[in-house]
C-alpha cells in the first residue's frame, strides 16, 4: 500500500501540504479531488520521490521514500507506473520507441518478442498496432493519453499513479480513459491513485474518494459516503454541479 504520514511541503516558500495523512489500501483505486492549486500533483510526486517532504514521510511497499537512498528509490520506481498530465511523450520518437524507454532491459528482448509485446500493450488500451510506427504529434489528445497509459504498464507495475489523466479531453474521450483505468485496475490488480479535479472521473474510477483542501485531507470515504457527508466544504465541493455523477459500480461499469 501507499501511506502518507503527516506530509508537509512548501513550494517557493508557500506552504502547500500542511500535514497530509492518507492510506491507499492494497489493490484499491483512490481518487484524489481538490480545488486547483491545492497540491494534489505535489502530493502524488512524493510517492516516487520526485519531491521529498519537508516533514513527515511516505511509505511505498513498506519503504520510506523520505529516507530512501538511490537504490531504494530505483526499486520503488520499478514498482510504479506514472501517467503524466500531458502524457510526456517524446515527439521525436515513434510510439514504439516511447514504450521501449519504459521496458525492463534485463528481460533480454528479441526484436520479434518486443514487437509482439508492444502490440499487446497498445491493444490493451484500445489502439491499433499500426499506431506503434507513428509519432505522438500525429495522434489526437485522447490517443496520446492512451499511449501514456500503455507506457505506464510496460513494466507490469504494482502501483499506478495518474496525474489529471483526463485533463483537456472532451467528455467522450474522458469517459473512455476512465473506463480504461477501471479495466486496468481489475486486470492488473494494481493499487492506484487518480489525481483529478473532475467529479465525473472521480466517481467513475474511485473505490474511495479523498478531498484535499487547504493542504490537508478534509474527508475520505466511499463515493456514497462522501455524497452523504455533513461537512460543509465537502458538500459544497461535491454538489457544485446540478447532478452528481453516479458512483463507481452504479450503472457505469464501463
């Protein structure tokens, strides 16, 4: 599991995280909601040591990220697939070459074996194999997001971290990405954190939802529990739409 223990972080002198306590259970998908600029992506980066806490700790697979040396960090990162907000693909490389960057070189891939694996990966995210020979700049935003998903699972991770995976997508493509996240969670049995500001995404993918507000976890619970919350901040955030999306498993198994 992933556990955040009293995490504090200042960015450019400004306190962003003010003592975050949160446990992401083994095998679950947790959606992390919060207003823009509240530190959701900052918190996520602590899980793989891209940022270190000023105080507190993060445990991944029982290992302290705050105290991890380079070898421990490499081990942690081998267990984690990270889906960046903008997909973070190299436009000068083909899709296949982008995927190759994330593969485990200790396997000793033959050319034919790797090509078969790459084709399997893109099919898993609902892309045709011929996409492997194209460059990211030739793809739509939704296709680039799916390539980013494929790259994140190249190494068969134990954890998947998503940073605003549906940002910038139209509702149809966003729903497709949401369905893929649910499907991958079930197929791979991974533990996932999905950072999002989108209520539809949070309720479609999250087995639990946490609300980060003013640098702390304001509330955390199953979607139905969050909708029934008496907390004024939670209610204001979740009910800012005229109709809340159906929680995961309620008519939207995608």
